[in-house]
């Protein structure tokens, strides 16, 4: 059995469980036919090959014949053109020739458009709800109480049309293992563990943990979100804190589902699986079908998680990347957007900037547009943010990133660095350098590039300033481990020593925030610096200790009003840690 078929079997088992839990299985359904993923995929492949070998009309006639060879029990074919016009259906001949773009399943999913988007890419799996044929083999789409979860496979015949089929979950029997895909098992277990955590530790502790991008409930693209039953966001690792308290009950996801409303209703009825469309940041905000799992915590709020179909099916296509871009590319991108706004006006420009498939999205490079109150005006990857004031939004280290971006744009244009999750690197937190430019009296446009993707504009190689910074700290750590703490601190204190020259003086702190060594501040040695706060809210010594405790990495702060600074931090042992920094302006200068 090939991988895609095996995955299909696993997904089918998952949603069969969901269907049983939701009480959707009825005695009116035909007996199981034992159709497998291999059967389904081979069935569609063979039909597509047949369609390519004969005249199109002949193929459509064969697919429409409910007594023909392409109808096998509950397995049949449907055909559409890429304008979403139904071309063939053995049980709904009256709908052939109609535009099905806006037809929706029982929960509001515009399935035909979703399937068409998948078929455009060649072939792939889809998830949806659909009523089974009745006793006379007719299908009544108005009978929403009869809708069952269905797993489908679609394939492009040529550039003008595609075909698909699906398996009702009641028709599926996994005769091998019956096991769920590990990704789905992890997702459901994660959601259940959050409910248990909330019951054991209380609502406040649970919501705080869900908010953390490096917390126990966040693992890259797999994370939890929490809402009350009115649709108000109460916790989210990637939308918090700027959107906490925002009513998202009216949010309509890709392909038409009122996602939060549907999830809340499912949770209110005891929980279970849901299917909807959502923008996938790992694919530049491309809409994708998502399998969600939600549970009630109590009568006030619920928690959920989800997996994109590509996560379950093992889609190994690389995420859009800005690899090899220069900062000059980003600057040009934003300035051209400002020129576009001048040419077409603010209203049209905001519409254009918010289109995921528009000219202002290039791989993982996109625009974010805000007014000077921090309210998002356009965002192609996170349209949920539009209309929300996020002036108090922070990165995971407490940096007031929207405030910093607003104040930078207010002076005309400039650069501001913050930590953000990188979709191309399993949503790992990494520095992102933003460039913003004032577009009018009350709004600005920005974009950014991840530090790891930046290239020297002349050589095309990674920035040497970053290699020098990390190398200096790594060398100092090796010295400390080899020579011991006392010898290392003496070396770090020496303003003329090897660890102070070269532009990256190394400093050292105890785990609880006491300064142990700093060649630039010898008089402060022994001082408890744990209360130090930078200009944009970062408790940089406390956050530095946290970074060290997690194994090390970057930290962005603005200590003592000295301008933004990028530090690299490593632990020495459980008692102390070291770091060094470079002004963000230096990174900018080398990038241009």
C-alpha cells in the first residue's frame, strides 16, 4: 500500500470515530463495503486515465450512468470544470450544468471550490460532509440531518476539468491495524490534556499556558486555541495578547464555514471533530482544509486544536521561503506598495494588500498594514486580525512589537526587529527584521524577513555579523566549560581581553539575574538586574535567563534607551549563563 493510501485509511478511521461520537451513524446507511484508500485512489486514477483516452463527452456519459461500470455500490464519480460547473453525477443529473461555486455542505463548507483548488494542483484528498444515496439511489442535499462525513480523492483530467469520488465513513473497514495516524492521536491527546490541566490547575493557569508559544501546548503548527461560547478569543499562542478578548464569532474561514461558531456549537454538544478551511501560514496563508478537534472545558469556555490535511497526509512540499532575499528586496516591496496606494487610493490598496493570491504576496513575503492606533487594516495571512487594535501585542519575550512598528513608521520609515514564528522552520521562534513606511497621515505599510533568510547583498551568503556574534558566544562558552567559572569570569571582565574585543563583548549573569561580569559595566558587578526593563517592555535579564534555560538563542531588547539590540545567549550550566549583542542598526547596515 502506498503512503497516501495508508494515510487516507488512517484519516478515515479518525473521522469514523468522530462520526460515531457525534451520533451521525444511522440504520439507514448501507452495509459497509470495505472500501480502502487503495481502492479509492486507484478508482479515481483509472477513471481519469479513461477520460484522457476517450472523447470528453463519452467519458462524462459513462460517469453519469448510474447503471454503468463506474458506479460500484456507494462509490461513484462526479466531474466538474474549473469554473465549478457540474459536468457529471449519476445521482443528480438535474444539477448537471449548474454553477456549484456557492453550494455548501451542512456546516457551510463550499466544498466544490475547496476540491477544485486541490485538483488544480494535480490530485489529492479532501474532507467534507454529504448525504448518502437513498433507497432509490437518489441524493437529497436538503436533508441536512442525513449528512455524513466523507473522505474524497480528486484528480485533474486536464486543464479544463477534474473528477473526484469519496468513501462514506460507514463504508470503510480497516482490516489491518485500525490505528489512527500518530499526528491525529497527538492532536486529540493534546486537547484532552489541556482540559485535564484546566480542571487541575484552574482556568487562569490553563489559559496562560495555552498562550505560550514555547509552552506545553504548542509544538510548531500544532497548538491549542480557546474561546468562550460566544466566540470571544480567550487564549491563542500566535494571536495573543493583541487579540485576546476579541469577538471572532462572525469570522468566516476560507470556503465559507463560520469556524468559531461551528466549533463552539460542537463543543457545546460535548465535543468532537470538525472540518473547516483555514489559512495555512506554512504555505504563505494559502487556504486549506483542516481537521479540528474541540472539547468543552466547562460551561464558560472550550478548547480546540487542528491539523491541516497536508500535515496528516505528509505533504512534503516546502513552505514558501524568503531564502536568499536581501533587506533591499523588502524595502523595495514596501515602497512599491506605498506607490500603489498613492495610485489607486487607500480603500482599493487595502483590498489588494489583503489578497493572499494577489501581487503583494511573494512566497513568505507579504504586507501587514496598520493605522497609528495599532489597528490592523490588511493582512493576507491572518485576516482575523483586521479591525483589531493590537497596540499592546507583544512577542514571546514581551517586546511591544506593534507599538515599536507604529513609532518607527511615525517618523517616516525605518526598521524594527521582533521575534516571530517561522513557518518554513516548523514555526520556530526566530528574529524577524521589519521595514515600515508611512503611507498616509493615519496609516503605514510594513513587511519583514526572517534573520536566517537574509543574505549579504554582494556575496549572497548569510550575514557575517550573525556568524561572528554566535561564534563569539559559543567560543566563550567552550572556554568557560574548559577553564572553569572563575577563570572565565576573569577573562570576560577584561576590557582588553579576547572576549571584549571584536565588537561582541561577552557578559555573564547568574540564573537569578545577578551580573557576574561585563567589561562595559565593571561597577555594576554583583548587582541584581532582574528588574531591568527595556524601552519596549522586555525584562531583558529575566528573559535572557529563560532563553538560556531553554537551551539558548536570540533575544531582542532595547536596554537603557540605547536603540534596539540583538543578543545571542547560551547557558554555561544550571547556575549561570552568558551572552553578547550587536545593535540592530549594524544588522541593517550589513543587509543593505
